[in-house]
C-alpha cells in the first residue's frame, strides 16, 4: 500500500475490520486528573473503570469508554506527538455529543451538579441543544432530536 491506496495485487480484505469485540474509546487530555475525574464521574455520571498511576483514568458512560490522560511528550509508539489539553477553549477540534430524550431535563440535572453551560437549551425546530465544557475546556453537547 502506498499513499493509502492499494498496490496492484494487494488484497485489502485479508483481515476483517472491525470485528466483534472492537470498541471505540474517546481520549481527552486533561491538566488535572482529579478535577476531571470528579467532573466526568460526579457531574456527567460516568463510572470509573480503572486508574493508572495517577496519569490516566478510564471511565464508562452509556456503553462507551472515556480515557482521561494527563499531557505528555512523544513516546516510541507515537514519535513526534505531544498530548496537551486544549490551549484555547474557543477553538474546537473535538466534542462529545450526548443524545438525550429531554434536553431541558438533562440541562437542569447537569446544571444542578455543577455543569456550566454556554447558553440554556436552544430550540432549532428539529433539534434542541446546548453546550457546556469540562474543566479543561473540552466541549460537550446535549441534544434532543425531534
């Protein structure tokens, strides 16, 4: 394979992917693991699955995995890559969207637990949604589709 394109004679179906048992994990780089664990567990309602050496925490949320990690420099399996929390929360390259049956109800519940929303829920006709941030500025959305 060169440049992501098959080379003549190359069989792209040698191995099935994805296969049964494959799961997706959302990784978020955080500046303070304890503060972020509190937010995702106590505010959002995720469950702590496992912690690793004070630098990472795996949580489960509605059948999905969230991995919180502290920043760090390149390693031999990711040379040239540095992990860092968002430098500017007003510039977004990633967000978590949570589909809910009742946006207003979810908004009230999360606000009562300490979530700080950018605005109250906005009704767009076919969708009601609003946004909030975690302690490092990662953007989260709750969305009710009608």
